[in-house]
C-alpha cells in the first residue's frame, strides 16, 4: 500500500492548482425529473484528480497480483511502474495547471 501514497499526493497537488472555485458549475441548468444535477457535476469536477488516481492504481494493483498472499517481490514491479507513471502524469498536469494559474511571465 505504500505504492499508493505518491499518486494520491500528486492528485492532491493537481486538485490544489485547479484554480478558484468554479461556481458556474452549480447553475448549469441540467434539469431532470429528479431535479437539478449541477451539484453532481460540481462535485465530480473536484473529485476528478482523485478518481484519475484511484482507477489506474486499482487496475495496476489488481493485474499485478501484488495484493495476493505470498506474492514474490519481483511481482510488485508492475504495480511500482504504474504508481511511478501515474505520479509523473499527475504532477505534469499539475505543473501545466500551475503555469496557467500564474499567467504569462513578465
């Protein structure tokens, strides 16, 4: 499970550089018979970085068999590669977001 810490930290950094609160997502006018679904769009927008970390980690850990009892140390290479790749991708997206927030350099 320590393999999950770096991607989750990178997802938190990505969530932190997403900019100001997007209140316009609360009034999209997506009305259904059950009511307005804009609040769910708003919540999904904020949960997206964490969902982007959980899905590949789940697939990487499940397919590598690292969670099975008696797994050899070499069996965790695929899970480690998934965690490293996902961390790099999320931090790269966070860097792009931070550059957008900062604006053009003077």
